[in-house]
């Protein structure tokens, strides 16, 4: 089956630009017919889940995808998840 794993906790300061990496198993991130269906969402405290992006950097050698969050601000505080969704 599919499995996506990522760090359990990343703590950053305002203005920093962290990169979150998600390790994928069960499909290849370099397979364009499948990998585009990997994306990112976030869940701020006391708010609904928010869609972030399906644009990311992939690394075929480690079969992982990464999200770079630019100039993080306090309002960006959330739990971030990589997700796999059915291709449209």
C-alpha cells in the first residue's frame, strides 16, 4: 500500500524558510502519471484544513518530496501534512 512519512515536529522562528520532507513508499515520485497527485495541506489550530500546494521538489533517489515554506509568519503556525490524492 501507500505510505507517506514526515518529521513529527519541526519548530521554526518567524521569518525562517523551513523545508519539510515527506518520504514516499508505494509509488515513485518520478512517475509523472502518479506523482503529481502528491500535495500538501495544513491544519491551523481551531481552523479547518487548508490546501497549500501540489507544487514541490521531488528527489527520485530517496523517493521523497519537499515543501519549502517561505518566510514563515506566526499565522502560518499549523500542522503540515503531505497527502496523496486520486489523480483527476
